[in-house]
C-alpha cells in the first residue's frame, strides 16, 4: 500500500495507474499524445495501455455504469456526433473522425471511473503523485548544472521530442540548442512536452494542496510545488498561481491572511518589473497591432512553405478562434481543425493555441456552455467536499479557465476528472 497521508492509503496498482494517466496527461511524446490526436492507425500499443489499465481498474473495483448522468451526457454527445457527421459528411472511412469520437467518449468514461473508484481521494492522490513528479524533475533539472556533459549524453540517448529529449516518459529535458531557455538556463518541463504545460498542472496541484491543508508556511509540499513552478519560467503558470493565491488570501478571514496577500502582491509587482521575460511577454501580448502583424507574417510564411509552421500567440489565437465560433456557432467545427473558418480562409499550417473559446469552436455555443456549467459545478463540489465555500468554490474553475487560455484542457485524461467530478459524484440525476 502507498501512504498518501495519515488517513489515506491506496494500492500500488491504483497508484501506478494514476502515474500512467498523468504521463498521458503531460503529452510529452507522440505516444502519450495519441489519445488527443485521434491517431488510431499507427499507435496501437500506446492507445491500448491506458484502455487496458482502465479496464483492470473497473474490474478490480466492480464499477457499475447504471448511472443516469453518464447516460445523459453520452446521449448529448451522441446526438452532437450524428449532427456533425451529417454536416461534414463523415463516414466509417474517416479514421481521424472515428479516433477523435472514440476518445471523446473515452475521456468522459475515464472521468466517471476515476470519480467512482477514488471519489474525493482522487485529488489527494494526484497531489501526492505530483509532489514526487516535481521532486524527480528538480533532481534531473538540477543535476544538469552539476554534470552537464554526463546529463547531456544521457538525455541525447533518450527519445527526441519537440524541444529536447524525453527521459523514461517522466522528464523532458529542454535542449539548450532548441531555445527553451531563460538567461541561458534550461526551463523545467517535467513530464510534459513543454514548461508552460507542466506549470499549469503544478498550479492545479497547488489548488488541491491549499484546499487540503489551508496553506501554512510549514507545508513542505506547497514549497516543492512553488519552487518547481519557478523553474519552469512560465508566464502562464506564474499568473495563474498569483491570481489563485491572491483570491484565496484576500477573501480569507484573519490578519495573517491579509499580510500574506500583501506579500504575494508585492512579490508579483517586483516580478513584473524585475523579471524581463515576464514583463516583456505580458507587454508583447497586450500590443494588439504587434500581435496581428506577427500573425500576418506567420500565416504568410506557413502558406509559402506549405508545411506546419507555428502556433499563434495566445491572444491572437483567441481572436481567430472567436471568428471560428461566429462561423459555426451551433455545432462548431469539431476537433478536426481543417473544418474551421481559420483553416479554410487563412492557413491550414498554423495551429491556434488552447483558449477558453476552443470548446465553443469545437462543439458550438450550446454544448460549450453546458460543459462550462459542468466545470463550474465541479469546482463548487470539490471545494464543498473539502469543507469550504465562498471564494474556494471558484478556485478550480478559475485555474482551469486561465490555463485553457494557453492550452487545450478538455478531453485530456485527469483534466476531465476535474471537469466532471461534480456531475459524476452527484447521486441525483441532472
């Protein structure tokens, strides 16, 4: 048995299962990204691993699927799938459409299984596993500075990915030659494909840690998360962390929380004025004309090269995603981006980053609103299960919404567990 804390123990299989699903959550390699890409033709083994493990978990815990809420949400998506299949002319020969549809339902199913097996304990187990994942990443990130030649050789012998090399699926080394640096320091990407993605996962773990412990200076796990977050040099991660902590402290009762809020706020101002990468990045993102000029150049280059070129900056992507939503407001363009207004009218070789508008773009406004309502209810339910209300009700919701500005969240294992917790932990049908 694995000890999570004094009142919670889980079996080694259950703990191993969570670790595997977190690896798929990080999407560091093509294999662990397959459940989102919908590539069912060339990734049989990576696809089967989480499916088989989930099947074993269902069998071990004798999970019943006699639940009205899962039937209803499956029914909603089934109707949506039929409508978009008719709209876009998908058939049984469309492997990508079949793959994406399968994993769309699988993501909901896996959330249902997680909630029914682990219930509220899922968040404590996730936080515990994240602590050790962060420690592992810090050890390898720090070892690089002590033994650069040895570690470089070790990492170069591992699987090559977009910005470096992935070591045992548990750590992605950012190769200095590929540019993921700050002041010459490689950023810490942990078990994800790039540092920003790792940062938002850490921020979610911080939220659960605060809810579980009420946040004290003696909370070692919190400081492990915070230090690991600092090594990512992620603007998104820093902003999410500061906002969630500030909201928590500002609306808590007691003088010590007000003092801590002032300290956090003062540190945030100092960071903005002192850390060049943070201030410059925020200023760059706020310059609309500069963003559109850059986007125009990227689109032109992508069309000229006729190959994948880059993804647009987050706020530029939000603008174009809004155009996608306006063009397909009822059913959306699905997860197949070639259906989108942007792909058809600007470039099929440029990707739009996550963005909280992505759900409306994919599924249309009606279904998108339903999904955000489910997330909002889940955020409240999570806080209530930790015996909190008030501002704590919105911590997970705010964290995931802000994370989705830069990254796609919905439909990815574990993220969907957070998303559907309120729906599937409710004994009453919606």
